[in-house]
C-alpha cells in the first residue's frame, strides 16, 4: 500500500502519471514580455498588438455582451456568417477557434502522429514545432531564403512521411512575404494527401492588390487550410478569436477536435462587431504601412554600421544586428529606454530583434535610440 505521506520529491517515476516522450520534448510557447528584467512596466512592442487599440464598435459590443451565466453558441454561427459575408466564403467552410493557434494545433493533430513529419520553414512561427510534437509527429525545418520561405527547399524535404506543411504568410517572426505565384507553386508540388496550412495571421496588413491567393486555394482544393486571427489588425488579442477555412470535409474534422464552446459570449460579440467594421481594419493597415516605411527608411541609414531591417509586410520589423552593436545589446538598450521588444536567440536569431510597429513617435524614438547605440558600440 502506498504511503500517501511520502513527499512528492522522493517518489519514483512509477508513482505518478508519465507524459508521452514527445510531450516532454516540447518547449512551452514563450509570449512577448511586457516588463523589464527589474519588473518595471515598459512600452510593449514585443507581441505585435495593434497600437490603435480596438474598434469602438467592437468595444461597445463587448460591453453589451449577453450574460455570462449562459453558454455561448458552440458553433459561433453569427460570427461565421459575418466572416463569410466579408470574404465571400460559405459559412460551412469556416471554423472558429480560440485564436488561430487552436486551429493550427488541431490541424496537425488531425492528420499527423507518431512516425509522421510536419514541415515548415526555418525561422517560422514557434507554435509549429509545438503543434508537431503535441501529436507525436516529427518537426522538420526547411532552409530559408534570406529569412523567407524557400519553396524549393520545402518541396525537396517532402516524402511519404510528410503529412502537414505550415507556411506563415507574412512570415512570423521575419515579416517576409511569399507572392501568389510561389504559394501556388508550393501547393502544386505537394501530394494531394499532404495538408497545406497557410497561416495568415498578418494578412490584413498586406495591401489588397498583393493578395497571395490563399483563400482561393482553400476554396478549390481539399488539402488547403487557411487560418486567420482577430488578434492583430482587429485589435482583439485579449479575446482570443481566430478562424479557418477549407473544404467542408476538412472543416468537419477540425470541428471534432476544437474545444466545445471554445469562444465565449464576449469573444463572439466583440469579433462580430469587429468584422463588420472594416474601416477600422483599413485604418490600421494604412497606419502600419506608413509608420513601418518611415521606420525602415530610418534604419537603412544605419546599414553601413551593421543594422539591417528585413523587408516586412506585417506589423513588425525584424532588425538584424550584424556589426559592433549586437542583437542582445540592442534589446537591453531599448529596454533601458522604456521599450520591450523581442530578442530571438531561442529561434536561432541571436542577432535579431523583432520590433512591433507602434505609433510614429515611438518608432522615431526607437530609431534614434538605435542610432545612438550604434555610435557608441565597440
């Protein structure tokens, strides 16, 4: 008989539940920080949140959401209908998730498992590794093309064990964009039984004329899932709302795996108002484009000192420090000046700092600070 008074620290592995080995291999997702090392609150430019906040219409809807004592609509019916109207998609081809992250993880779980491979590009979203390992599959990374997606490298790694391919467009954390022709070439080169997941978390920041055609691929082919989120351009990161679209049979499978009642009443009401306020989304995109272009132009003036902004179509810029000023020093130097950004050694980018596009004044101050740091770096 087991002595229940024995301290947990002295118990053997056999005395407690043991996680599967592939779960033990997961490194928990690390969110962007909001405070400095000393606990001091900083201006948060580490999580790609919308500096303009949230649509007033969405805020009003949130304050009038139905009473919390009632369960939410398990199918997010009204929200899916509104998304369908905006994007020209049948609601039956839409699934909602707790952020797009839920849909990314269940898509891997639905089609991959032990002995299978999940493929994505190096310097891709860190959740892809977690999604692969969570279901026991093997994560495989393809070489990048100057911090972007290399279609030939991805296709060269596809084999009979490949079940899911993740592509973020624009890519996170690098901001690089894969044009329509290359995305179509990637899909055409994949076997029909391999699921292509196109993660469009930042799609609303791309100019409409540069659309990558992902939604069209999802409408025409049974092996394409496109995911989007309300966390970025819609300014609803705190509500955790995402959606995906694909063939009805694919959506039916994801509905089996997503959480029941996964979107709260507040989340559904707020997102419904947000999707119907496209003027706010356009304003957010226009603001981001103008401020990002000014910021990148300022950084390019430091290029001969080893500072290089990677071309971005998202609401952030990955800045590479390839001279005397290191990525680590730049990260800590900005924190000392009141800004928390995202230094990325854990993603193989110790020389990179991802900086969310904030207000024009904030980005001017950061560019000035980096210029000062470059001048004093040894």
